[in-house]
């Protein structure tokens, strides 16, 4: 008879989940079916219960958990610490210890203390409705009986960790939930990774994903490293996408190996009858399965198969969308802000503008995929906008719209939400959303008026400058006074104040931004720090509405999260003499003089129209920058109102934390404020899981990265700002990492927005994954006189911190100086890469499209005049 505490792995299957846990049951099933699974054995749930009966351990655990509120993180931490101490002090029952030693010796024979992997296997784990992934402990390379005992106790104790307590409380498991432990012979892989036999976000089954890292795959599973990635289509398993692992010149897996793994994964999916999330390893070139569990995403609705989002996006749309949405927007973002903003484009009624450039499931955005309907609507909106643009002037924004906007914002900012009822706060949110839409509608009208002057300017520059027309336009628009340039000057003064004080300089050098914020608050008695705090408070009062990330209500503003500003100042304070951007005024003057010098002879008649169009274009650029800043001031108001309700509803038990309110749409918030739909827990849990999955596999823009010489030695994208810079790469993935940038380094970023602008005063050059010749990164780099390459898809994965780079902003080339060059290759090309975002493609179509829409506007105007009575005597 089999020992009640120990079962061989090849003796269990999927029907034994309740006895050995989900992980062991799945692997046992695969091992029995002939799949390549390392041998091992399982400690059953019976062994765990025998352990609880040993020396009153169960009673001590019950005492530690008595009265625990799983929603209280501090209480969970205290309870988990007490539980762990009890487990560490416990010893295994003699019968269990003997059975465990016998099974271990048999597994590792003939090696006396051979290595094993010891892994938790909860009965909830790897279920179809909840993976329980990451909640239990794993111990690798465990050697000897004593270490094995400690690892087993650690697995059982992890069943009661703080995060596991919260997870099980959320899923409301049954009373019989208990952990098993899986012990397997340790393998030493050359490569390891994960495999999804369906899209982990949407559940679509028309492609597979294979991810790989060198050595053990634990860092990948824990999200601590970026893998090599294959996307394979079905049924032919052709490679649709490939992304290299950071810092590697070649591939970890060959295409054939990736396809073999995919076939193995499909066999497992067929065996279990459901798409699988597989952990695998290659040992001496052969695949080994370390885990397989169902993908917890519900299957998609019955629709025609669709390719990955990156494959169906129009060529330039990914860059525009990815720059604005580095993370998926929340349901509240879409309903309260994005819908109104996109619906305000053009002269169409709102009810005619319903399409958004997102894939949504259950109210959650899971991908970027503008549909044909969205593209058609967008062109129709732009056409109607230009058709009526003759009624408006760009100056109208500054003379009329902005003062009205300031009055509306002042009124909304003065509302005391704490004194309002739930329904009044919900009504306030609707008012803010509507006023934001009205502000954007006015902005688009003024932008359309600006396009009337921009179109002839682009045509003239194309004629005079050829393929460099867009770069020349950027030079002509440099140095203009905007809210952003004024803000940057004030940040520079704050940085100088820090550098002038040894105490402040030491604090900003030695402390992380989050710690720095607390330390400054503690030391306000110091006159120097108090003076700085007053200056910082004044700065935040003026510019605190600036967003910290992409467009979104859920993203805190600078006022909400001053750590972002402190991180920026930490970088600026170490830079010494900051670039002020004053060089940009001279750049603009030189570009203007260069164009005028070409307008000679018969072309001299174009000087007047050129200067008039240039004045309009400069006014349009100021409009773009300033209106963005002022309209973004609505987002903190929406956030303030939503969190006010979130805090109230958390106190009443409707939400687990205030931020859960962002998982609701604006209409759902209003309904809840009226007392309707009180039982939201299933909806919120479903949306939270789906959003977490979407964030992990958010489809960012990918492009054709061209290389010269050794693999990856020279990368080409869009050259956006002239000059060549050599420096060490510094990967900055979000605003909280601003403090890591040092003077003279090359800023490598997924995107940039106005809040990133101060870093351009420190960096020697800029590389951005998104953007084009007139993107934020391109324009600001030209203003600060540093070279920039934009639209380099995958830059934050291809490049790595500290490697030496040469950035050529005119040719659009990034040379990796730490990699060898082939002797017959030049370090840069003579012309910019013909990528999807390059000016050589964008500019002609931009000109043609703008002129076509301008003609439409002219036609509409003539039709209007035809319908009026002729004056007497005509």
C-alpha cells in the first residue's frame, strides 16, 4: 500500500488534485502520458495535516490567525510573521520524516545528497478559474535531508503568507483547501522560459507565445527579467514576431526549437482540453516540462480569428497610440476622459462618434487595435473639422477659450467634495467630464485653423528642403515660449537651489525619491530645507496638475505624487550647468535665414506668404503645448472626485481599496452613488484580473529595426535632431526612475511626454521607442540641441544600462560601441531608415492629406457663399 504521506509523481493524475495539489496533479498527469517531466514525489495533504497535529502546531496557527481581517495588510503581515515563526520552530513527525528521507534517497540515487527542487502545490493551484501563481514558495538546488525538511516547512508556511491570505480570501475557497508539496529531481537547463498556447489576455487561439531566458527561468516567472520572445501563428507555426533578449546579439532559441516547444505545448493543450500556460527548460538541447496550468483568461467571444494587434495596426498608428498610452487605460479613463476627448474631434454630434482605438473585454482595455470603423470615423471627423475651420482663428484660443477655461477650472477646483453627497460627487464627475470635452472641442477647432497655415508652409519647405523639410520645420518652431519652457526654467532654479546647499545636495544624491519626500518633511525645521519646501510648494501649485505617465485619470499628478518631481530634481541637481534651451532660439533664426536666403529671384514673391505661414505655425505650436497643459488640469479633478467616492465605498465595504473605483465606468459610478448595483465584487475581481493580464502583455508599438554589421551593432530608425553624441545608455522606463539619469548619458525611453522634458537638459542624446519627426521627443531634443533617434521599436529591450552608444540624430543611427562591427560596414548610413515613422514617408502623405482636406474646406465655404443673396449691383 502506498505511504499515506508520500506518493510517487507518476502515480498521481488530474483526479488527485485534492490529495496532492494542482501543480503536482498536472505534472503527474503529463508524466504518466509520456511527456518529458522530471521524476519526483509528492507530500500529500495528509502529510500537512499530520504536521498540524504535531506538538500543537495547528492550535498555534489558529491563535495567530484568530480574528484576522484579510483586507487589512498590516494585520496580514503580523499574522503571517507569527505563522512563519511557528513553522520554523516545528519539527516533522517521525513517521513523516522517515518516509520523506526514504523517498528523497530513492529519487537522487546513486548521489547521496543530490539536488532537488521543492515546490508548493496548493489544491487551489493551477485551477481553471484561478492559477494561485506565485503565492507558494519554491526552493531550488536543495541538498541533503536537513535542507529538505526546511524547504518543506517553508512551502507549508508560504500557504499562510500575507499575499496568500489575501488571495484566498478574494477567491473565497472552500474549507478543505490545503497545500501539498512537490519534490523533483533538479535539472540544469541551458535555456528556460514560458509558453502560452493561446493569447494570455484575450484567449484567442490563432497564435502562440514562447519566451526564453538563459539558465533557470525563475527570474522570468517572477517578472524580474525581460525575455527573448517569439510569436508563432497557427496552424503553420510561422514566426510573426521576434524580440531579442536585452544585451544579446543573437537568439537564445532557434526558430526550429521555438516551433518544437510550440508543438509540445499544443499536445498538452489537447491532452487537457484547454489552452495551457507552460514552464519549460532545455536540458542538453531537449525540452523538459516544469509546470503546466490552464490559462485563466476566459475564452473570447465567437468571432473571426484576428492576428496580434501589432500586426493589424496601420503603420503609423502604433507610434501615436503607444506614446500616449504606455499602459492600458482603465474603464474609468475610457468613459470619463478618453471617450469625451476623442468624441470631441470634428463637427460631428457625439452620438456619431462612438468608436475608440482599443480592444475591450468586459469593459477592460486589453489591446490597441483601431478598427476600420474608427479610422473611417476619424477621417470623417477631421474632414468636418477642416470644413468649418474657416470660422475660427488660432488666436481665438488664447483670447477667448483659455480665459473661459480658467474660470471653469477655478470653479471646479473650489468645490468641497467632502461636504457633498455621493450623488453630488457623481454629478461633479459628469460636469468635469463634460467641461473637459467642451475644452477639447474648442482646442480642435483652433488646431484646424492652424492647419490652414501649416499646409502651404509644408509644401514650400518640401520644395526647398526635400527630405529634410520636416526637420527644418522642427528647427523653425524651436525656442518658442510655452508653459513647458517656463516650467522647465523654474525646475532648473530649484535644481540650482539644491546644488547650492551641501545638505540638500547630499540628500538628493543619497536618498531614493520616496525616502527623500519623507526626509524633507521631517527636517522642515532646517531653514534651508524649509525655504526649499516653500519653493517646491509654489512650483507644485502652478504645475502640479502635470501628469506623471500617459493620459489617464488613474495616474497621479505631480501634486499627488511629488516623488516624480523630486526624482527629476535629483537628476538635474547633479548636472551642474544645465542646458537652458536658449540655443533653440538661435537655431530657429538660422533656419529662418536659410529658407529666406533660398527665396531669391522669382521665388522672392513667396517671402511674405512664408513669413505669414511661419507665424501661424508658431502660434499653432504654442497652442499645442499650452492647451495640452491646461486641459490636462481636468484629470486631477476627475481623480479627486473618483477617489473621494472610492474612500467612502471602501469604508462601507463596497470596495477593497479606493483605487478600485477606476475599474468602474462613469455610468457605473453614478449608479452606485444612487444606491444601485451594490454587489460589485464579482465584476471588480474579474476586471482586476483581466487588467493585470493586459498590463503584463500590453502590445506596444513594434517596427522593423534594421541593423548593420554584427547582429544589433548598428540600429536604424528615424533621425529627429542633428548631431552625434557618445555616452553610456541609461534606460528610464517611467517617471520614478528620472533620478537615475546622469549628465552625459544617453536617455533610452519607451516614450516621452511633457513631464520628461527636464531630462533633456541633462542627457547627451535621446533614443525613444515611439515617436516621429514632429513628436514630443523630436521637438524638445532640437530645442535643447541634442541628437535624437525616435521610433526605435524595442529600444528598452535591445539596449541595456551602461553600454556605450553613439547616437547620430541626422542619419537615424544608433551604434553599439561595445559590440564588434563587421570590417566592411560603415558605422552609420547616409540617409534615415525607411521605417514606418520616418519623415520620408510621413511628410508626402501629410502634405497630400492636409491639402485634400483644405480643398474640402474651401469647397464647403464656396457652397455656403453660393447660398447667400448677391449684393445690389453685383
